[in-house]
């Protein structure tokens, strides 16, 4: 199809897609399942929106994860992009093997008492408050504490200032200097790594200490890879699960009958596991898959994706595809089957999936039980969504107790 013949999405859907991307995604699936955006001086960006296409391409070796193929396209702090999300085999295989042991489900399951304790402690602090920001008061500190515990980040660095420095590298405040945020984070990670080399105790799983030792003894990781991996794990271990909790609670507020199913005295079956999966599907914390570009020519729906073109796999759209999910725009906490793509698929399947699922399984029932009856403190269309390229998450979720 020549560029001039390709249908263009309505401007109103494009404008609204940060706050509500789902009407835009539905239009793409129906009218342009391989939609290209072209800008002068930049590589073509293909948006792939249907479930079957997204799932196949998530594990297609013709798509490269190496941002070095398209210099300057992937934002982020200098010197912090040499990690497993931005690597092809064999580097991806090597780096993932080093990290994987800390995230196997049986090890993550051992964290449940700690997650529950931290969640209760955070809710204790706001127990008597009429006004609550679910992100700042609960989701952000809970998820950051968990990934800090796994990495072995000292408690003195587990604070809002560190979180703000981290998040400023992907969704910076317009008034802030993103380059300065990158420099600050670079210095923080160097301090962490130096502490591990000096034998600093953390009291956690201490994955970072293990990675430092592996790199120092066997040369398994370069210094840049070590620093980049620490950055990646801090970021995705915090950001994705924070989004899951925020997006999921918003969905339950919009669907009180589904929340009631989770709090019923005897629901007849344990709905919690299926509820977490459904909340992941319904409003995925990762809207678009991470960077991929074509390593060779690919044909899709009669279109030609050329080598060097960016391929954006729209996970949020795939998870609402009516050809895969019955009544896809309806939240159903008992949905089965539910083969969503919120954690990706194939070799780059999210390494932190077990941790996210566990944190969700702890957080949602505690929130529904301890917050009681709450409502949004402002209209839903006035909620602010962080303008990130890949993630989908609220900047704040202000609630009022009734």
C-alpha cells in the first residue's frame, strides 16, 4: 500500500492516546494493523496492533534489540543502555543467565512475608487519612523497597529522592534537566557498586553484590554492563509493578462489581490469581514493547518493513484484541483463559514477572480490605498519566475515603 493510500487515524484519537490509548488501538487493529509513521530525518516507525502479529514478532529473530543500529533513537542516560533488554544473542543470553537466578519463582515466593509486612506498614501510615495518593503513599514505596531488597540496595538509599532520580531518566519533569538526572543516577550506581566491592552489607538478596563478584572474578560483565544492569533492574522492578498497582486499582474503582467479587466472603473459588492476570491484561503497565528494529526486510499485511525501521509492538492493543479475547474491553477478574502479553513473549519475556505477580497478589486484597470505601478525588479524565514512551502509568491516583 503506497503511503498516500494508507488510512490515517482520526486526530482526536491520536491526541487522546496518552490518557486513553484504547480507542486509538481499536482503530489501528481494524483499519491499519501495520501502521507506519514517518518523520523527516528519522527512521520509519511501524505500529503493530493485532495480538497474533505482536506475539509472533516478540520472538522473531529478524527484529534486533540493539539500539546501536539506530543511533540516537533510544532515550536514556549515557552509558546506561548496555543491559539485557537492549541486547541480542549471544550477549542477551549471557546477561540474562547472570540475572535470572534471583528471579526464579521459588526464590521470589520467599519474599511474600516481607512484601506483606511492608504493605501493612505503608497502609498504617495513611490509615486515618481522608485523602490518599495511592501512587506516592503506597505503590511507589512498596515496589521500590522490593527491588531494593532484591538488588541489595542499602536502606539509606531506599527513599523518595532516589526514586525521583531514577524516574527522571525516563519521564523527566519539563522543568528539570534530564542530563543532570542521568549524571546523578550514574554517580549513585557507581556508589552502589563501590559499596559492594567494599563488602557493604545490605540485608537483602543482594543480586547486585553477586553480579559485581561475577564480573570481578570471571569478567562475565563489563563495568558498563554492570552499571546498566543495575539501572535496568531498579527501573523495571519499580516502574512496571507500580503501574500494575495504580492501573489495577483504577480499573477496580471503575468496576466495583469486580472488586466486590474479590472481597466476597466465599467467592466459590480463589479469584486472586486470575484477577491479577486480568488487571495485567486490561490496562497493561507496559503499553508498548521495548525497542526493536528490523534487521532485515519483513512483510506484514502487504506492507514492507525495511531494514533499520523501528517496529513498535503495541502490547496494550494486543491485550484488547477481540479476535483473541471475548468481550476484550470488559474487566472480568475470573477470565479464563487469559494469554495476555503484558510480560512480553519469547526470549525477552519479563524477567521480573514472578515478582510483579506476587506484589499484585499481596497488594490488591490488602488495599480493598484496609482502604474500605474510596472514590477518585477528581474526575477520571483529569488524572495525569506519565508521558513515557513504553510504560503506561499514573503520575498520581488521588483517592478520598467516603
